[in-house]
C-alpha cells in the first residue's frame, strides 16, 4: 500500500474511484506525456518539452517545428528559444594587391541563431565586439575568409 501511494504521488491523479466490492481504481495522467494543446505548468509536463502560455506546444526540429520561446521564458535547451539575429564583424580577406600582399576589410554579417538557454531561461543574444580596424592603415595579419553562412 505504501508503494502504491508513493507511486501515485509521482503521477497526476485525475480521479480515484471505489466500486461496490471495495476495489480502488485510479485514473492517472503521467507527467511528461502531455500532447500538443493539453494544459501544462512546466515544460516537463509536455512530451515535446515545450509548455507555452499554459499549453503544450510542438517542438519537432526534423519537421521544422520549433518551440520558439521568447526571451525570459523557460527552456530546456537553446533550440527551444526563438531564433534571433546576431551581427558579427570580422576583418576578412578581400584579395591581393598588385604586389601580392593580402588585402582586407572590416565586414559585418548577420545570422539567425538560437540564443543561449541559461539557468532554464532563454536569454538575449549579444553581438560580439567589433574588432578594431583602420581602413587607412589596415592590419591584415589576422584576416579570415568571409563566413559562408
């Protein structure tokens, strides 16, 4: 009986019934198995691990369906947060001058990416600092090829 009671405490018991012969019946809904559209209080109530606005929501990356939570909302990993645009600037190779010396320029690129999920919350992405660059006297010693993303 103690084992049965402790087992029931780990589930969400929706109804307990007793028939005429004293047999006890339980209607149990397991935590973590909530389907899309069912009520939830936590991401862990949903099979998708995505509880948005009190309802289980879809999260199936192989089908292109992402949870897409806003900044400050709960998350289990960064893929559950809504993508944001981040701008990264680099000193990139632009070619060679007539004497064969590498030429470069400061270029900035934008990319959509998932923000971090830190301490169970989606946090704002921060763009990395812009490297110092003097176009009149460029230092091309640490150039990279332009990103392909």
